């Protein structure tokens, strides 16, 4: 990761936690900070969405009902963070063995301008055969990102010809009922993600 990007990510993390604290205050609750998994305490995260998958078909939150899901917000032009994190998600699913079939990996782009279904169709199989890539209009993406408290913005880096995106980088764990039951920070080991998922499966079996 180059220095500019690194500083950008650090600022973004500060912004996310600042935003979380602000949301808590807005809800009239004390700003309790975050739990060890980075879950913003006292804030409702997630919700319904209607987007387009890499085959061009409509894909909504209801398509995930009945399965666990690992949702990541990123973009295909990302030079480092997104490919790393998508690799970690795939590894976590492998780590679960047979139970991995009960977990749907999903990537929602925060760069719909470039990430068309065609672009996603070439990208997602590189990480996992079942990885679903979702895109939509700018308004739809802004809305789902807001629901998940994902921050993103376009920026130019002189070492790249195309623009890059600064974005928060959490992996969200959804339970079969669609509720967000966990958030993993960037860099969480696949074994740690798998263990948390296994714990949820055990508690609900
Ligand atoms: Ni990225």
C-alpha cells in the first residue's frame, strides 16, 4: 500500500469511528465506541436492497434469506485492499469445510460507474465460484452503502492513470434471517471469521 493511500485509509477509519460516535449521540445513547469486531454499538446496520448481479439479473436481500452471507463493499479496480479481503472471505468459506456451502459470499461495488455486470462477471470468479458481484445505479449504491455505514469517495493518485476509491473495508456477517450479526475488520484472519461463523451456526442449530 502506498503512503497516500495508507494515510487515506487511516483518515477513513478515524472518520468511521467518528461517524459511529455521532450516530450513537444522535440516538440519544452514550458513545460507547466499538466492540472488538468493530461493530458500532447501538446502531442499526444493514437492511433491504435491490441491485443487479454479474449476470444482469435483479438480486435483492431476499435472495440471501435462509443462508449466512459475508458481504463486502469494494471495487474491481482496487489495487490491493479489495483483492486481499475477497481472498480472505474465500479462505474463510473453505475453512468451514462442508458448512461453507451455507455461506454466500457477496461483493457490492462502490464504483458502479466502472463496475458494470460485465466487469463483475470477469472479476468475481477469480476469488470464489459462488461469489456474487452486485452493482446498481449511483443512487442505489449510495443507499445500500449508507445502510451499512460504508464510507467511500473517489480520489486521484498520481501513480495510477485511473481514479481510485477510498472506502471503508469491513466484512459483514448476515444471519439466515438477514440481520447483521457481525463485522470483521480489514485483515481479520480467515480462521477467525470461520470460527465466528461456526459459533453462530452452533448457537442457532
Ligand atoms: Ni479497495
